[in-house]
C-alpha cells in the first residue's frame, strides 16, 4: 500500500524536525548558556566581595560565615 504525499511529508518532518530545530535555535541555546555562565561568575564575585561585611555584621570569622 502506497502512502499519500501528505503522509510522506509528515514522516519526513518528524524525521528531520529535531535536526532543523537544533540548527535554527543554535544561537539561542549558545546565548542562554553564555548568559547563565556569566551570571554565575558575577554572583560568585558579589558574594566574595560581600564576605568581609557579612563577617563583620555577624561578629564571626570568615570560616564560620562560609
């Protein structure tokens, strides 16, 4: 039994869709990863800069605050 052209095109779409979607969204995926990495780095920097103030306010040493 032969498949109609609609069924063939649907099968082709199912088979090629993930690859095409990945190719279209490659820049978006890369941007999200880069922004997430930079956010982690900035967050770490802020916390490290805030540790002296945290230890002073809590009247404790650095190791206890960590």
